[in-house]
C-alpha cells in the first residue's frame, strides 16, 4: 500500500513508480513481482499469527 504522497493522477508518474518498485524488489529479492498501486487504506489487514520464514538460500 502506497502512502498518500505516492498517489498521483498522472499515468506516466504511476507507471514510473510501479516500475521502480518492481525492479527494486527483483534486484533485492531475486523474484519477479506484479506491482500495483492502490488507494491508501484499501488493503485488508492480515488476520492471524504471522509465520516466520527461515531463508536457507546460500548466497
């Protein structure tokens, strides 16, 4: 969920933000993501207990 400061009505600006976030995630995590901007406060909060993940990759 993007903060309100990221919200823009200009399509080119939105596309630039999406591409920047997608590239950064792919570079840092090595996984390709489908990135979409949504309005602030529109994502549901996850319920239940968070699960821990152990990263066993050999980098």
